C-alpha cells in the first residue's frame, strides 16, 4: 500500500470546515481514550461501538462521517496497543502510556464520505461538516488505479496549507537485476554515512545552516506575543506561521536528502547492513541531541527498509555493540573516545577512518547472522512517509534485530 499526496485548494469557509472536522476527530479520539481509562477490559471493538454513543450524545460528532469516527477510535486504540506491547516486552524506562491529544492536524476517512471527480482532479466530501469539493494539486495521477483500491483518504493541515493523502492498495515489489555487492553502513555526525568500501557522504546539516534564520523568526514571533491576551493578535499568528514554514522547509530538505541517499544505496547493493541504534535514548544527550536530530537517522533507516522491500533487496539491522571499538582486520578491541576519528590498531598495524572501520564491522556482523531467523525476526515495512506503506499493511524483505 502506498500513499499519494496532493495539495488542496479551496475557499476560506472550506478550510474552516476542515479544521472543524479535525477538531471533532481529536475529540472522539480523546473520548475513546478516557473511556478506556475508566473501564477495564475495553477492546478495539468496544471503542468502535462507543463512537455511536458519542454521535447520539453530541451533534457535532454526528456530523462527521461514521467511518471517520471509527478511524479516530482506531488511532486511540493504536496508542493503547503500543503501550500494551511495550509492557509485554518489558522495555526499560517509560512504556508510553497513552496521552490526550491537544494539537491534532489530520482527519481520516475510510471508503465512504468522499467521492472523486471524473478526471480525478477534485474530491467531494459528503458528510455534514460542509467541506464540499476540494481541488487537488499535484503530479500524481489517480487514473491509474481503481476506486476500490483507495482504502483511506486523509486531510492534513500543515504550516503551508492543507493536503489530501490517498492510501492505495497495490503490489509494491519490483524485480531488479542483482549487483552481487554488499555494504555495511555506519551513520554519524561528521559524515552522513560511511560504507564498508571506504566511501563517505557529507552531512548536509540543514538545520545548522538555517538556524540563524529560525532564531530570527522565533524572536519576531516572541516580540508579538502578548502575555495574557486571549486571543492573540493577527500579527502574532502570522509570525508563528512564518516560523512554522521555515521549520517545515528544513524537515522536507532533510527527508528528501535521506530518501535520495537510501535510493542510491539500495540500487547499488543486494545486501545493506546498518546499526540497530536506540536513537530515542541517544537524543537524551544534551550535547549531541541537536546534531543527531539534524542528521535524521530514523528517516534514513525507514527509507532504506522501504526501498529494500520494494526492490527485493535484503536490509539487516545488527546490534551496535563494539562496532566502533573492534578492529575490522584482526578483531582486537581498540578503545577510543568520540573525539578520536582515526582507528589505529597497535596489534596488527591497521589504520583506517573510524567510521569506515565501523562499517566493515557492521557488514561482518550482518553476513554472520543472515539466515538465523531465531535471532533476527522478519519486520514490518516502515510507514508514515509519502509513497510509503501504511502501518500494519504488508510484510518487508528486511531483517531486523530485536530492539534493545
């Protein structure tokens, strides 16, 4: 299943109707979460039934399409099931107890409540939220697909406008000619990545380069903030929107760069190995959090796994233990701090860049573990990106190590 995204063009009244639909979806999601907190043994189907009760009790909830209400309940159950899974796995630290949503930005429809135009360049929403007909601006062509292949339609509010996403059920696998090559990848801060063949890709540092403009926009926003004023002035909201658009531009640059690099890596190799990093724990380091977030390791890994599943390539995540300390030639442990960028082995005399040496160790670990399904389980293909597979739909060809 893939996702196509279009920008939406409509009147100001229609944008207000979309905002109302988003707020209603958020309300139902929070109500379902409260219902689960107050009642023991609540299941996913109980939350779907609870949507009917909410529709009878609140008129504005009844105006939203019934399947859109169910989608909101499913979002609440997704957070609940994630919490249950973390408790069963006994992960360290917080288990991710579900929280109430304060700033939702999307509403999701299933197979009803909307209708595409004949040329597939506009979509009409038929529920009582009065969204009406929206023009779709984008390069994708929906005429290639049947209407029964479109499983979900999502309206999203962003800093630069409103968007419509279409979840289309198709077979993503594409056969390619084998290259006969394998590579280990070591992601870092100095380099975006270094592979086992000695190649390195520079870190573009999109956030660092735009940090001065972001700080200036944030300062302009704070100057227009009036303490205690409700609501805030129009100038404040305009400054806040300018600040949000700059952040959106940086995030899109980061995502597009990670996507292109992942595409090139997958097409150049039959097997790609990388570290199974605990990025959520690593960003707790106050000295490295900004740099780690700027390099977008999680986004890069998601695109690697997606393209690996699409083009039939094997992606393997290996434990990161001692990949930087061990010598890739003789296996001796050479302890070094983060400031030491060159690997020098006193035992065998091997000298190499620190990241390249780590990439070679990652590849060795991957080659020694491929096929051991008892240690490495088959994982789901990642989700949440444009052109990406939705959560829980389809299986990937990527092998991933268990999270630590």
